[in-house]
C-alpha cells in the first residue's frame, strides 16, 4: 500500500480535517450539553476506561468506547444500544478534551444521526465548569 494520496485528493492534516468536520455542525459547551440532556438528548461518553477510572463519570451518560460507537448508535444496527432508537435522536458526544468527539460526530452523521454534536473541551471542560461527576 502506498503512502501517496488517491488520485485527485491532496493530503489533509488533522487540524484541517477537524476544521472541515466541525464546519458541518454546531458544537455545544458543557452547560449546553447538560441542558440538552434535560430535553432528552443522549450524552455519550467515548473516553477509554483508564480515563473514566481516573477522572470519574458523568451521571446518566451512556458509556460507549470509541471503537464501538457506530455499532452501538446506529438505529438500524443489530448491535445498537436500546437508547439508539431513532435517527432523529439528539446525540451529544464527549471525549476527554473535545477532539476525538468531533471526528466521532462526523461518523455518526454519516450514519444519519443528523442531530449529533459534541462538547467543546470534552470531559475536562465539563469538570472545570463544575458540572456533576461521580467517582
């Protein structure tokens, strides 16, 4: 396999990719994410176990590690979580600092979850804002 890009495409760095991906949806701050959950949004924590053990959990968040996200949230999927019942579901993804979550949202939107978004600053911003965290 070659390191060269496919014909007609130029290499894109991660910063540019993030910028492109984020241009396709409106991100939310931690307090907006909490308010969205009160209105029925599904908050999904994609941090890996070590980070959750170290820093704690957001009460009520569905924990789905990043490598399982699409399978668990695809409303048409055979391995979907019970909460993933509709493409109209508002999904708010939180990672540790708000980078991986943006890429995850792009993938969820490709699956038709058109209301998916992520938390600016991720879990660290959530905690800094003084929002609920449990051990």
